[in-house]
C-alpha cells in the first residue's frame, strides 16, 4: 500500500529483477517512494517472485496474448494507470515501449542503461564497449523517449576498467552501480529535484546543480 504523499512507482522488469530488488530495499522500504505495481512481459521472470514477496501487485503481459506490440503496450499502460502510477521505471525491461505508452506517461518513464550514453545504446552495450576496446565503462539513468536510449540523461557514473576482458568482468562492477544510481534517481524525482531545462528539453536539472546535458 502506498504511503500518503509518496511517489507511486510502477516497475517493469523482464528477468532476474536485481534492480527491482534494489528499489524495494531502498526507496520503497524507506518510504521515499512506493512500488505499487510490477509489470513484466515474461511469465518466467524471477522479478515476479520478488514483487510477490514484497506484497506488490504483478501484471504479466506476454506478447503472445496480444495481436501486436501496440495492443500489448496499451494494455500495460492501462493496467499501470489503474494503479495510479506516477513514475514508470524500466529495471531490466527488455522491450521497446510504443509511443502510445510513452504518451500515457509523458516525461514519467525512466530507464537504467549499462553504458555512458550516448555511447553504446541498445542491446549488448557492454559487449559493444568491450569490442570497441574502451577503458572506461559506466551506468546511465535517463528519461525514455521514442528513440533507443536517446532520452535526456538524469544521472551517470563512470568507472575505469582497463583490464576487463569479459562481459561478466564488467557487469560485476556495473551491477552495484545500477543498484545505487536507479534508486537515487527515483529519490530525486520523488523529492522534486529533477526538472527539465526550459531552454532545452534535452537537458535536465538535478537538484541545485547546473543542467546536465544528454548530448
């Protein structure tokens, strides 16, 4: 049940749900935001059990149950709206969202990505970085728009990994960063500390800081 005055959060996850658990253990447990719904496209997602253990309603929306992606995303959006969700958080959700879904939650959908955007967007970001030979990896939390990982950046954190050779080498370091950065972004949004720069919709202000560019 949502605490009075608490930001109502809907989380979408497709797999293990590590980021979902991080949210449940931090901002949800601390009352800074309340996870009121968890949706997934995968009936076998471990994230389902995590949500159920926390007493959070779960909705399962497999693609096979709908004639197309638009109908599925419309149903998902309607379900989240029925739970009065104010912020949608993509926490390892592996499907692109239809424009109609994003229109239902304007500037209210965020995602965590395992790279320093705009570098290495899309699937396989860490693999892309390793193939390119980069020595600095990182995590980005950003607003979701109709592009692929092209929305305005909220938070980023970089880490030097000059000797990383495998995907798991990198993820071993990035996972804890994701688990810190995503709840922190939710915390800031809940506190009203994330605003769009009126002079440039591609930039957001975080707290009292100068605008952070997403370019």
